[in-house]
C-alpha cells in the first residue's frame, strides 16, 4: 500500500470513529444535509470491493461501518424520523430523481 492509500484509509477510519462518537446524528439528518449516510458507506464498501474482485456482503460492511451488527445499532441509537425529516428527504430524492 502506498502512502496516499494509507492516508486515505486512516482518514476513513477517523471519519467512522467520528460518526461512532456522534450516534446522536441520525442517518436521515446526514442524508438531508450531505446526501450520504452510514448506510451509503456500507453500500460503497460492497461496491468497491466487488470492483476489486472481493466479496463483501452488506451485513459485514454494515458491521464495519457501525461497529456492531446493524440491527443492534438501530435498536440502540436510531430514532423515528420526524415528519419534517421525511418530507425533506422525499423532496431531495424527488429532485435528484427528476434530474436523472
């Protein structure tokens, strides 16, 4: 692994640690503000592994991102989305889908 890749990997681990320390920030809030969330990292992990000929299933990827099984994380930390959060999420997704 070259230095650039090592740095990128370290930054990603640091980002995951930061998100782990901010369990109060809900995925829907991340999606509404930034267009990605913890689940996106899991899906991207699966997709990038596949490009390299490596099989990583979604549950394994989620556990890497969440630091525990996904269902356990949801049960302990995920709050129900508010009507406002859902409305904004749907509005953003509709505008993205209309562009595609």
